[in-house]
């Protein structure tokens, strides 16, 4: 991968298209716990929103250790991103309503009135991404050529770090 940069709006759009990422927290023993979470929105400032249960393990871990990581991947497109930042639990019915969609009801059958409903606000502090510019076949050809000539492949796509 080269160090071509990915526009922030393009990064937010790609994350929005993937939707489900692995949300990693740290428990009281220092053990990392990852679970799939679906982002409801990526706003223009790079804040991601997730619904969760107020009495869940993730909510408990966030209240004690808010530093988290979320990774999103779309292997068929060669897109990968790892986001580090701070997560905050937010109780705001107006925000619930603006981010609500019918699929959330599968987890919260009482809807917006569910007393266990809470939002996670994830503020991104840094991001590292890899985004292939070409198809998998072209990437494989570039890697095979590089292996034959004994040189790292050039121009495999974009890679970069972003500090917010």
C-alpha cells in the first residue's frame, strides 16, 4: 500500500457502507473483548453512534474504561479501518428517535420507550486505514509479479493514519 491519503468524507462514507464493525472494550481484568456492533450513523465530525442495552457488559465496560477500538472491514473491496477513541453512554430520547430504524426493534422490542435503551457515542481520536484501488485479481497479479522479481509490490492502494 502506498501512503496516498483518503479523504475524511470518503472514509466516513466507506464506514457507513460497511455498517457493522468489531467493537473492542477492555474488562476489569485488562482482557480485550470484541463484539459485532452496527453503527447507526457516522456524522460529519466522525462521531459514530450505536444502540446498546444499559445493563449490558459493553455498557459496564465503557463506564469504567471508555478508551475503545472499532474495526471495519470489507474484504471484497479491499477496505479495512481501525478506529481508536473514546466512547460515552448517552441517554437522550430525541437522539434515539433521530437514529432509530426498524431493525433496532429486534433488540429493543419495547421500542423508544425501552428503559434499557442507551446510545454509545464514539468519538474517533485516530484512524488507520487500508483501501485497495484495484480488484483482487489485479492485486494478486501485482503480488505474484513482486514475488518473482523479489521486490515489494507498488501501488496496492491507499494506506494512512489520521489523527483527529
